[in-house]
C-alpha cells in the first residue's frame, strides 16, 4: 500500500511522518530499528527507550502517485506542518546533523577524526591520495607549454587540451551541424540576391565603385600605377590578398628590399603615397 504514515507519541502528541510505496513494510522496519536501538532518528529512539508502549504506528493517508518524487513532495507538506515534531530531515532524507541534539559534539568528533587521519599520512601519501598531477590538474600547461601542434595536420597550433584543430575536424554526415536540415525558401532567395549583387559576379569594374580602396604601385623603373582593390593587385602578381596586405604594411614601415613576386616594386595606400621617398626600391633580380 502506498501512502503517508505516522509514528505518534500519545503522551505528548509529538509525531514522526514518513512516506513509502509499501507502508506496512516500512512501519515494520521502523519498529524493528527502534527495538534494536539503532533507529536513525535519535529523538524518536530516546523517547522509545524511555517507554515503548506510548507509541502508535498508523496510516495517515493512502495515495496513488505514479512516481516516488511526487509522493515525497506530498510527505514534505506534512513535515512542514509538523512543528516541534520528531522529523529531523526533509522528505527523502538529507541533513540530519543540523537539528541533532548533540550537534556540537558530533562536529567536534568529526573534526578531530579528520585531523588525526590527515596527520597520519606522510607527504607522499597525501600527494598520492589528494594530488592532481599532470593533465588531472586544471592549471596544467603541458609542462609549461600552453599550445601544441595539431597531431593530425601537424600544422596549426591548438590548445594542449584539444585533440585537433578546426581544419581537421570531421564535418561529414552526422558530424555536420547542418546534417539532415535544409534552408528555408526565404533564406535561399536571400542568399541568391546577395550573390547577384556582388560586384565581381556582376562584372562591374571595381574602379567605378565609390567604396573601392585605391593603391599606388611603383614599378622598378619608377613609373606609378593606380590600382583599385587588393584583389586586382593579387591577381596581377598571382599571389594572395593577404600577401599584398603584408607587403603594403612593410612598405609603409620602410622595410626594404622586397623579395619574391614583388621584388623591385613598392605599394602604398593612395592617401599615404610614398612615406619613404628617399628610399629607392631595388631592382628585381
């Protein structure tokens, strides 16, 4: 039988409430523990030791909950209304020490026991039991190094706690966050519109666009050429836009000579022109 039960002291009307999916079995267990003087509730045990004939065990309410959690919540309502009763902990168990009559003594014994046990360990034993060495330690930096090379591509640097870099992450099939999904019709139409408005796709010359940035390309013979956009210069020399950007940065700082595809050339922002006119660009070898 499922329900809420009570153990009542008929002399002072103090009660102990509990709940169980099998009330008869649980009440029998309470009685056996009290008779053996090993009940978990010290208040109830002490009262029983004085006079066991003044206690009454009975069912308070028969319930029909589908799970034990709901039953415990119902039991807690009885415990909350049981002011100065025998219950020491909330429904389902918990802290029985705070309301224990020997609270201070028990805490002191626990403290002494822990101190005695810790003092009996050697430094090596304490380190073995409680230490967190190497990767187990949250502050571990791979022996002082915070980064390592990706073990798969051996190229990109990654954190010592990572298994691989983003380039090596498997994005196929179920590992792809978009796996099994499709764009909405509105999204497809929007992406199509954005692509059609792209100036390079439409074949518009960048120099005819007002927002295209201008650069001055100085040839080895001193002739000057106005270029529109990094992409134009990159295509001209067959290099990446990042390479051109880095070259412009070096030129602005006066770091010569330039080598590679741009050996003998100088590139500057149009608004800055040549900040180092006294330095001549070396001829390409």
